[in-house]
């Protein structure tokens, strides 16, 4: 993975490979104010995060793009996503909820797959929400979750899971409302697609052929491609190429490594092959992409 892109448990804390059944909630100001309201670009290996911005705003770095946001809004961060924040100083506040991916899987089974959809929502991480529509319910749920953590009364872990499930459901409802649907229309996450994404994340540096992934999933290449196309609208090959492209963009933006070093680290036989791949996927060269991000 990208050298020079910090990997944290919570921001500023070393990675915790053993994190399990982990739920944490804090105010945005509590961590951001002591860091000059700047959360530098980093990753979490196995944590989802939900930010509920009540006041203020700022900018989010999401992989290689900058996304402005203004309260009230919701921000969803998936595991391994490169992200950072520059908050408007002294006026921004709200809640940050972090939870390990095992919690997401467990709650997804128990809450109509609402948590499972957070990964899909993270593709467009910033979502405005209307406090008047839910009567302030989402913010109150965040406050209740924080209180359970702070008081640590009997049964608080169970209560935290239940509250987190309700928060995920409320966000799914807000998302459905944004799409002008009268009900939750988000489909459950596809198990085969999710399994493929996990395999790709572990193997994309050395394995680019669909046959490798199809074999690992006990499927033929044609069947895997057809299944992924029906579930997502794109082919399995597209998902593999996009994972390589994401890592390339991270290296170009967040490190100063020479482009030929990036090409070899990503498994390309030579820099010209990498340049052709990058241009085909983005319409620009690696050099042009890096220069544009540094302006």
C-alpha cells in the first residue's frame, strides 16, 4: 500500500490489528481543535467512520479529490479510504463515530442491511441532510451513543450497537429521501461483489487476471463477470483496474516517489506501460495528474 500515507487506528493512534467489536464516538471539536482544525490525510485499515456535521463546514480530501462541505451534512468514510479534513476553525462541530468492520457486518444482518450500505454510500461521501425532516432524531441518536460510552452502565455495549444500527438506518433514510424516494430503496450489499473486493484489495499488486479471482470464488470467469455486471453495472475487470488506479493516484498525490518507481511498485513491467494504463483510465498522464493536484 502507499508508503507515506499514515495508517492509524483513530487519528494519531498507532494501528490496532486486533481491533474487534470496537465502537467509538467523540465530538469533532475534541480532536480537531487540538490539531489546529486540520486532520491530515490518512487511512484506517478496518474502521468505518460516520461524521455528522451540525455546525460549520470545511473541506474533505477524499483519495485524490477535494470535496467542500457545509452543515448540516453527513460524511461516510469506508475502511482503507484515504481521507483528511480541514474544518472551519472554532465554528465547526458535530459527531464522529468510528466502528470496526466486524461491527458493520453484524449490524448489517440485524438492521435491514442499512450498515452494509455505508460502503456504497462512501463512494459519494458527503451528503446533506435535513434536521427538520427527522425532527433532530439523527443528532439525538449521536448524543445518546456518546452518553452510553461515557456512562458505561450495565449493557452499554449492546445499547451502543443498537444505537449505531439506528443511526445507520436514519442515514439510509436520508439517502433515500435525497433520491426523492418515499422509502428505503437501497438494495442489500451483494456478497459475491464484496468478497471480490476483499480479494482484489489483498492481491491487486500481483494478480490482475479475472481468472485468479473467479477461481478463488469457485466460479468461472464468465459467470463472475456476468454476476458483477448485474449487481454493479460494471465488469469484474473494471473493479480490478479501479483498485490499481486508486493506488496509483494515492502514490502520485500523497508521496514524492518518482513515477517510474510507482510504476514498478504497482506491478507494471515498465513506466510506459503504466503511463498508457493511467491515460486510458483517466484521460491524462501520471505527470499531468500529479501537477494538477499540486497547483
